[in-house]
């Protein structure tokens, strides 16, 4: 995955340079130092004061685990390329376990899933399997090198270039308020008392850290950026945020060059041209709307 890491660095650096052109930022360059990250402010989520946090396992059932144990769908084609077995299996998980619970109408759910799945395919994240996919953490360290930190669940990346989870979102792209807003939007489809803790518990289990592990307890007690990173690692939180920011604002409306850049295989297959990006998203839209991944 060396090529992916190099591209991730270039992509993230370029993204931060242009991010404020499409947001309410007052500067055009976002610093790499996390201490200057305006989103690095600890927010008290609603669940911090609650006495009961809902258990989502009875709601999402088999989706509470990373492997559904189903036959892998065949001949799923995106931008003219047949998905490999790992990609197809992950797209199947998204179809069954993400799309039905996303905010909005059925059409809006499909649209969000199609856009963010394209992004995850392009970034090469959907080549990862089971727990390694959900716990994914790639930090661009201060020494200028990318380092996979997936096995260190409480690691706090020292820069703003930090990509996590199945949706492959940048942790510093989102404020805690934006994350809390998504949680609120998820309530109608999941549970009226949905809170951050319930989503973090699910993310921890998907990542292979069960309730009996110290990592699980640490994740639930985490604060600030680490806490936000674990909420983003829950696909139901990460997918809407990535679809709106990285895909809609930066790639579709912003048409940043890095959206079609990169010489690593997944970038070439799924995002080599702007027409290819639109075709890939359209193919995924059909896969999800027609139930072909199930």
C-alpha cells in the first residue's frame, strides 16, 4: 500500500490548501499542526449526561459485526472495472448495513452511499478486510511520512492529515458540532435515544475490540480528536460527512485536481478523469438502488 500512502499525503495536503474556498473559513491554508485545528475543540455530547445509552445490536442485528458470512456478489462493475472479491464484499456490507440506516429518503440514502463508496474505493480503503477496514487509521506524521496506526486505537495523530475508517474521512475536516448534527439526523432510522456512546461501541466491535478488551473501554473514554475519530469510524456517521465534504464540495463542485490524480491502482481505476468519477458514482448508485450487491 506504499503508493496509497504517498498519494494520501499529497491528496490531503492539497485538500487542506483549497478547503476554505468552499467553506466558511477565513484563510485559504489550513495548518498541519493539530493545535491550530479549529475543529480540535472538545465538545460535550448529549450522551455524556445521560444514564441510559441504547444498545444498537438488536436494531442492526448481523450488521453489528464486520463479517456477514454471506456469499460474495460477483460481477459488480464500477467505471468499467469488475470489483475484486474484497471490494465486492465491502460494497455488500455497505448495501446491507449502511444504506438502510443513513439519514434521508431512500434516494438520498443511495446518493450518500454511492458518493462515499466511490471515495473509499478511490482511496484504496475497500481493499482492506473486516476489522482492518473499520479500524483503519493513517496518520501523516510530523516527519513527513505516512504511518498506519490501525493497531493503536487511542493514537492521536499530531497533524491534521489523519484519515480513518471505511469512509476514509479526514478527522480534522469536521467539528464536533458537525458530528453531533449527523447523530441527530440518524435518530429516526436507528433509535430515538441514539447517542455518541452507542455509535462508538458499535465502531469498536466492528474494529475487533469487544467489550471485554481494554481497547473498548479506552475508546469509550476517549476525548477530543480521538473521540471524533472513533465516531467517524462508524460508517453511519462517516458516510454523510465524507459525502458532503470530500466528495460534493471538493470533488464534484470544487473539481480539485487531486480528485482525479494519483498513479496508484485504485485511483487509476475509479477516478482517473472527471467523467470517470461521475461514471463510477453512477454505477454505484445503480448497484445500491437495484439491490445488486445483496
